[in-house]
């Protein structure tokens, strides 16, 4: 089994998520933003959650972190972190024992959420003082370590957020998420507001942390190119559901679900002559999603069976792999009738 430079065993399941759901209450009815997701993340692994805007990616992060809006209608499913069934913990125990200390979140645009009147070093040290009751000096010493880890000069500890560039502020937010040494960090579009060079620099920092400390990551993004930098595995969401999970290598070269394939074809490539192809149509409303496959209306490969509720995740490549077209991968899952054991061959 692979180990990181700190000796953490990579490869055992750290996070296991079963039938996770998060629905919002609105005047029009319940918005089923996260609608029964099942997946896992291994220790030391980076899972990239991809999907177009509005498919429920940020809601997935909120569901895992229990950051509920006022109009929460339903939060369900089971979540294990290591041996702990964290979904069963009371809110109080979840806050005390899990949030930030074992499971941290860097939210979209959180670099703008730093407190403008508190020095950055103090803010990075704050989780240790609040959660672990560490004395100020010890917390600041640890904050200094993490500052260096994320590539911030130490003298920036005494600066206020407005004295830092956007990229530096984002590194500070990352330092805050990492300071209590969580096992898993969820990053929701962590670099989308930054220029490409700064994006690349932050991705490198994440890669180093993963390699050296064995930290696991869930990186949420709609940006296929950036995601490929860090991804060990990919989970693709569509309209509140997962449609495919597999190794990054498999996803970027030979994905199985028609939506995954079309998404990859929509990405511009420098060295290819073909033009990127946009996916026609819109995702369905999450207020009343179709009972059958949610992608069917946009899918060129749809056939009669797609009107039936999609099959539960089946081992990927199903029919094609049985025909010898590709090597099977034990954690490759696809939610598509084309790949169900008896589903292939009828389409047209
Ligand atoms: N508090 C809320 N009340 C009602 N609907 C909500 C609420 N928050 C999000 N939604 C809806 O839930 C769906 C999923 O939203 P979410 O922000 O999770 O998607 P996303 O994939 O992260 O999108 P983006 O990439 O644009 O951030 C969308 O239809 C959104 O409008």
C-alpha cells in the first residue's frame, strides 16, 4: 500500500457517503439539490466533483458540513468519517468533534470572508484557539507553520486582509482550513476568482499537502482543466445526482456515461483540430426532475428504457467491458441504462 512522506497509509476508505440528500423548501416546492449520492474518498485521495452550474455541487459540500440554510426541507443519508458515523452525531458533537477539526471546508469566494479588522495570522490561529482551546502563543506558532506550508511569507501574519492580494488571501483561507490538521478538506471552487498563474500555484500547494501529509480532498469545480491537476478520481454530477465515478485517468480518457463523454468533448484542447462541442439543451428543473434518466432529454444515445428510473450505480463500462473493450476498474460506477447488465444494445 502506498504511503505518504509522513507515513500515512494511503488507500483505505476515509469518507463513505450513502444516499446523501439535501432538499430546499421553496414556494414552488422542494428543490432536490442533492438527491441520493453514494460515493467514498480514500485516505490521501483527491476526489474531484465536476458538474455544470446548478447541479448541486455546493449543496453537496453544505450537506457534508451540515451548513443548513433556513429553508432546509430534508437532509438525509449516512456519512462515515473513518470509523465514525458522523451523520448520527448531534449538532453539538458534530461541531465540537468533526467540523473544521476533522472535516474542513474552503467555500466559494471565502477569501472575501476574512475579517477585515483582524490580522491574518490571528485569524489563521483562531480555529485552534476556539476548537482546541490552545493558548494564543502555541496557536500562532502552528499558524506560522501552516503559513509556510501554503507559501505565505511569515511577515504576512501581522497584515490585515486588505493588505493581501486575492491569491494571498485565498492561501490564508486555505491555511485556516488546514491549521487543525483535518483529515479531509472540501474545496468549493477554490481558485475560480483567481488568474491562471495563481490558480496553478495554489493547485501545486494542494498537491504538496496531499503528498506530504496524506490529507484527502474533495475538490468541487466546473473547470475540467484545473481539476485534472489534482484529481485521483472524478465524480460527475448531473441534476442533483452522480452519473459516473471513476479514476481520473479513466474519466479524462475514456469515460462511459454519455454525459461524461459530451462534457469531455466540450473542453477546448490546444493540440486537437476538432472544435469543442457544446451540449445542447438545459438540465431539468430540480423542483420536479424527470422520473427516468435526468440526462435523457439531452442524450443522443437515449432509448426506450431511459424513461424508467435510472439504474443504481453499476460497475462501469458494463456491456462494453464485457465485450472486451476496456479493462474494468473496481471503483468505476456509471448510472446509465446503456451500461446496466441487461441495458446495452437497444439504443438508437
Ligand atoms: N437555499 C436555497 N434555496 C432554494 N434553492 C437553492 C438554495 N441553494 C441552492 N439552491 C438551488 O439548488 C440547486 C443546486 O445549487 P448549488 O449551488 O448546490 O449548485 P452548484 O452546482 O454548486 O452551482 P454553481 O456551480 O453555480 O455554484 C440550484 O438549482 C440552486 O438554485
